[in-house]
C-alpha cells in the first residue's frame, strides 16, 4: 500500500511531480499560442504597427545608405524621369574598374539637379554594379525609390552621392 493510501495525503514527491506537470503543460500551451499567433496574418508584428518589408539583403554596414522603396506607397518617383533621361555608354574608370559614362545625350538639367555631369563614370547604384539588363530597366527600378546612392568617378576621383527623388 502506498503512503497516499495509508495517510490520505499526497506525498511531497507526488506534489512536486504534479507541479512540474502543470508547469510543463502551461509552458506548452503558451508556447504553442505564441507560435501560432506569430505565424498568423494578424500576428504581433501587425498589432504593434511594425511591418517587415522584403529587402533581399542584410542590413547595410554602418555609414552606408540604401535606397528606400516607394513602391509600397503606390507612387512613382522622379527617379524614373532621371533614369530615362540618362544616356550611358560602357567605359573604363582606370584602376577603379569599369562602369558606364554619362554621355552628352543625357538631359543636362536633370543631371545638374542631382549634381551629376556628363563624363561622370557610374560604377554602381546602391552597391550593385550596372549592366546592360539593369540599365534597360533602370527607369522602373529608380521610379520605386525615394533615394539611391551612386558611386562614380569624376576626374579620376571616386565619389559617392545620394540622389533623392520626389
């Protein structure tokens, strides 16, 4: 006969087992709720007012600037106008690499508004090099951005400029 049956009272080890089982069950219930709630479409991220936007890249290094996406607002920025008035040709930037030179067929007023010049050799935009396919789609790409960081060479010196679009 067990002690419980003899005295009518639970033993200390039995009470500890019961408390442990209750703690385990409540932990599983709460953990399951958080898991399900976090995976649902109206999870805590939306209730808190934060939305994780797709970016495809990890966080930028300190001091770097990445383009901000305006596509979520449904508007097209003047980035598209800027890109569509650029005339680019493949060029060498000497020891700094290859890029695309801004030719005289570009809109001088649009360039001046962004402090760019004919003859500047663009090496990359937002850390990604230019190529013929990207240049062909540049109007669509820049039309989604409020800003883009351009790395270019002017008179043998590498420069970085943040171009902002309305």
